[in-house]
């Protein structure tokens, strides 16, 4: 906590210096809230003849950084859960805990679509008498794999190796079904309050059948249950999966105390996104860090010195604090860890470092490298 406070103080101070230097008024229009979706697309499936509505949320810098490809998070039941998922991932990205994502919400098009009937048909793996129109998960899996995903990866700069599937209730049931029947479709699985009661607890059999032929499961999986939901069945699946000791599996079971079937979702999605995409600092050779070191001008007559300390970059001294850490989160990407303020180095055409950029409340701040 102290480190975060220090970072915020530091960045706020930079902001005050830079604002005074540039003498620009703050644009109050930036307080517009979260943009929950940039585009709505429609896809008519040739496999099941259904019309799907796809809600697309793109990263803030999507149009500027035209060479970058982004991880994609697919959320089922987008008619209910898209805005919650988008909000969660944007807040996490603001804290620099995850990278920017493309979020794709899958719903249904048409006038007054019967969501209950359509989702029951798509998301349930078998036909049961008490659920009319059930049992087409296998066909919907093909729609997802051969139509929706290729469409998204053709139309957008979507990475094909950092996909996530998320769903609650029947959506969680289907996400678990995909995990053990079409494992290579996604890298991450967010399974929230899944309907493991369905068809005499058939979901446990899917896992058992998978384990008969596979001892490896290359996936990040989080299973989340509200403590007021069907936590006993969810815990049973968690123990069953954990007992296998699958190679390559990063599995977590989480219970949200005091929450039930629908209310769990907002917390569960945040937990799931973090489990799937959490950024962790990486170690960079000190020889590669040297080019970032030097003095950067805050204001006339005032500068900060960036050095190397304990294997990572650090602000040597500022307002009585020493060796404030700047962590590498990817090759050439850095962050003052745990804050919502980016920390990026600017380069010239030859790759030399000429300054650094940050921002506060969307107001850009640039510091020139002076030595």
C-alpha cells in the first residue's frame, strides 16, 4: 500500500509540473465513463441458421497502434453480461494489472429474441425432457470454433493464442464443456456458477473421459462459485480436477462469500480476467536497461534521474524517496507497478531513448531526456 501511495504522489506531482509548464486547461469532457462497446456486428451461422449479435469492445489505442494484436475475451450471454465484463477488464487495465483486451460479447439478433430458448439450445450438451429445446452444445461449439472466432480474427487485430471463454450458469456449463471436449479452442476458461446439476451431473463425466486419454491440460482455468449458489457441486468438480494433477494446468477454485447465482458475476469476472491475463514483472538484462537510464526534465531546472537498482529500473530520488521501482512488464514496456498511470519510454527513428510519457486522467505528460 505504501508503495502505491508513493507512486501516486510522484505521478500527481509530475502532473502538476507538466500542467504548469504547458499552461493547458484540463478537458472536462474526458469524464465520460466507460465505453462499453465500440461496434455491434451480426453473423448468420451457416451451421445452425441462427443470427448472432456480437458486441465488440476495442482497446483505447486500437486505431493508433495499428501493428499490435490483442488478446480476445469471449463472453457468453452478452445480453446480460457484456457491460459487466467490459467494465471489469477496463478497471484492471487502468491499474496496469492486465494488458488491453478485445472483448467480444455473444448474443442473439432479431426482433425480441427468446434468449432463454436460444441459450438453452446452444449452451446445453444433451437433451433432457425438463428443458425444452435443449442439447445443441456440440453444434454451437462448431459455430464458435469455425465461424465466430475466424470472423473476429479476420475483422480485428486479434491474437490467436490468448483467447478466453467466460460464462455463468448455462454459460459456465458450456465453458466447462469446451474445456474438456475442445481444449485447444481457448487458452483461458472462466467458469462461473456452472449448472453442474444438468443431466444428472454429466459434467463430471466429461472430465473423467478426458482424463482417460490425457494427462496434460494446457490451460488457465478458474472455477468460481457464489457461497449461496451450488457451491457443493462446484467444490466437487474442483477437487476432481485438482486430484488429476494435469501437467500444464493452472487451476484455481474461488468462492465469493455472501453472493448468489447472478450477483456473483461482477466479482467473478474480475477474478477470472485477472487469473487469465495478470501481468507479472519480467527480468530484463541490465545491459538492455542501460539505454533507459539518465535524467528526464520535469520542469525548467528540475529533473529526475532513472538508474538501475536491484536488477530493475528505478527513480533514484524524489521528494525524499529513493529507488522508486519501475518494473518491466514486457520487452520495452514498463510500469510503476500497481498504479493506474502508464510509464512509457519514447524513441527516435534509430531506437534511441529521447523521453518518457505518462498520463493522468487521460491528460498526456511528456518528459524530455536531457542527459
